[in-house]
C-alpha cells in the first residue's frame, strides 16, 4: 500500500475547496449576502432621520 503524502493530501483538500466554491458560485450567481455578524459600532437596523 502506498504511503500518504501529507502535502499532497493538503493540496487535494485545497483544490477541492476551490472547486466547491466555484460550483456554488456557478449554481447561485446572485450577489453574496452580508454576514449577520456586525461590529459593535454598527447596527443591523436602519434608523430614519
């Protein structure tokens, strides 16, 4: 049985992640949504002035 090369395994994982991201972008080409995590200085609510 062939020994595993950790660098090769890592490269395969990175390529799989890149291809997965590209597939998601092709399937869902809409704009990315903002994340829910807001800094303490920002508010997720819009206030009318």
